[in-house]
C-alpha cells in the first residue's frame, strides 16, 4: 500500500511543470549603453547585465576601445563581452 502512495505522489510531482523566470531578449548599441567608466585614452566600459562582484554569476560587459588598445586580463567567472 505504501508503494502505491509513493508511486501516486511521484507521478503527481512529475506532472507539475518546473517554473523558471522568463527572460526577455535584450539589445544594446553604442548610443543606448550607459557607460559606467571612461578612461583618459577614450576607452569606455559598462556592465550591461548581471553583477561582476558575485562569484560564479555570469554577466555581460561592453567595451568601447580606440584603435591600438591592448588590455590583457582575466575574469574569475564566465563573462559575455560585447565589443562596440
């Protein structure tokens, strides 16, 4: 009898759809980005979504860089980068 109840509960739980937050597609261009940092050489930086200070959380980062700019660095977590 207990196994029948267990099967019924498992079947009921399997039929409940898992709900995930709905994500809306986002798009940016150079005019719509709010640049958070501008360097003396003309480079601009902005975090478009996510948080860079939370370990393991993905984020999208935009960079506007002048010709000839070089910056070698690494991130502690995965990053999506948009270069404008």
